[in-house]
C-alpha cells in the first residue's frame, strides 16, 4: 500500500491521484515543474512554488514555501480539528488519516485532500518488544468509512446472505440519523477510500475513462469484509447509536 495519496481538488477518477511512498515528495503550486511529479493549482493567488508534501510512513509532512500565506490542514472528521502551517514552515507533521489542505488564494479558498491509509492501531495493550506485526486490514471503527462499511454489510450481517446491496440513497437514509450531513457524494467518497484502504484490485468491469463501477466495488468490499470478519454482527450497533457516533 502506498504511504500517502494526494487527491487534487477537481479529481475525476483514481488516475488523477498522486501516490507517494515513504520519503517521496510532491511539490505543489501555480507553475508546473519541468521534471518530476507536481500538483499544479492554476490560480493567480497561489504561489508559483507554494509548498511540498513529503510522505513519512503512516503520516506526512507539509512545507509552506509561500512568502505570506498561512495554510490550514483540516481533519474533515474531526469536528473542526485543524493545524496551521505558517509561511516558511518546513516539514510540519500532519497526523490525520484524512486531511484537507486549504490555501487562501485571492478571494477564494482552494483545497486538495491527502489520505494516509497506512494508519495502524494497536489491537491490545502489552509488551511491544521487537518489530510490530503489520495489520492486514488496519481499520478504525471510530471513522465514518467504517460506519459506511457496516451499513453496506448490514442486511447480510442480519442473516440475509443473498440480499441486494443498498443503493447510495439507501445508505444515506441508514446513516442520516447519526450523520446529518451525509450525502450520496460523501458515501461514494468513503467507498472509494475503503477500496484504497483494503487494497482492492481494479475490477474487470471498468467504465470508459473511469474506475470500477460503484456496484462492483461495493460487492467486492462486502465480500472481503464478511470473508475476513472485518465487520461483525456486533458492529450493527453503530447504526443504532448504542455505541456512540463515529468521528
């Protein structure tokens, strides 16, 4: 799995994403570089060399190369949680699994997303001598994406193995009581992220100019989740509010 994935503001499909391994760097700014990867943000209010993202395993670092603008890195799931990176600050560590980098540009606020899908979590406390065991499926049950996964699997977890998978609109209805701002677009975003997180291979049923069809992706996610017990019947409490809302 790649360490860091950078998603441009107007990304239309996974082919637009930048995948960084630990130690890789991606510059961004108004002017494209002649060599190497570059995230071009074509706005006159963005510096020619605005900044740099460096992958560092389970997190990433942001350098603000502008002369006057402070950048804000938001955690979209963190109820307002954010960090500020002032002009000239180099290698500011960003700990969020999902991040939105917000750049002031004239009268506009521009943004792009950064995913850190290699976030791992300790299964249980205890001695940590030696190298840790890598988790095959590092899922955080407190995240929105896990709530979406449970909603996808709900009917089959309730003993209906051949139940049709819910549509995006049906998922929205299941999730709205505990996620008031949920929309079909946010559901689709989380499904796309789960496909990255769980390292789904591209499906053969691809649509021209895009990625795998959403229905095929949902079916493969549900199959994987149920086969390896990534979701269990107990997780259905996430859809009833008995275990608290996801972050």
